[in-house]
C-alpha cells in the first residue's frame, strides 16, 4: 500500500529533471581548459556528477513506488529517457577521451535504443510482461554503472587500478548487452511475425475489396 506524500511537490519528477540537467556537466567538464580545472579534478567532478545522477535514478523510482500520486505518466516517460541520455552522454565523453572503444559505446547505446523500442511496442500490444527485465539485463546494468564511474575517475585510487577495472567491466557490460538484447528480441520475435502476418492479411483484404469494387 502506497503512503501519502509528505509534500505536494512531485519529488521523483524533480529528481528526474535534476538528472537531465546534470547530463551536460558530465561532458562539459572535460572541455574546460586545464589551466582552469586540472585533468585530475575534471575526472573527479565528472565521476561524482555521474554517481549523483545515477543515485537520483534509484531514488526517484523508489519514491514513485512508495508514495501515492508520485508515479505519473510523464515520469514514466521521462525517467527511462533520462537514464539512456545519461549513459549515452558518459560513453560519448569516454570515447572522446580514448577511455572507451567506440564499438563498445555503439553496442551499448544501440542496445538501449532497440530494447526501449521493443518494450514500448510490446506494451502497446499488451504483452509487456514478455519482455520484463531479466537477470542478464540486471548484471549488465551493474557492470555498466560501475564501469562508467571508474572510467570517468580513471586515476588510481589508494593503489587500486580504477581505469583497468573500468575497462574490464565495460567489456563485460558489452557482452551482456549483446546477449540480453538477443533474449529480448527472441521473446518479441513471435509477436513481430504475428504483426507482419496481420499486416499482410489486411493488405490482401484491401486488395480484394478494391478488385471487387472495380
């Protein structure tokens, strides 16, 4: 049972907009001149901003589920978009810094776009339960959301090779990305075929009606 919100302000929506507002910072910080902000400090700021944005993602979802009236259609629409934009922006920055291979970034970003499209389409036809988040996707998210801060931080921390950890984790995330996308596509494939058959049948009926009319 959901609780009554302590504020009239829709906090999850505010957190989502904050996350969106933080996205340019993740990229923009690296364009500041080194004389103004050292490379080491740029790494720290970008990493911290990304982590804060990621925390708002977990927090707004928790609050929306817990409090009545805070789960809105707008929030459900904006939340996943903000997540995808945050990850895509960070990956673009990392590719530009030569800390992430472009192929890996394209795989991850492409998968996010593809799976989001599949989920939206499956929800539209009332079959969203067929493409629920699987454990591959969850592990992919964990690896990805750990790898990106490591690659943004980049410098060793207390003797820990943060960059190396990030490089291996982003590879693991890419592998899980490919497999989890395959799982989603396989689950949706029968419905793609069904939709294609329905469209073909409608075209045939339309053609038959036109031939009879003429």
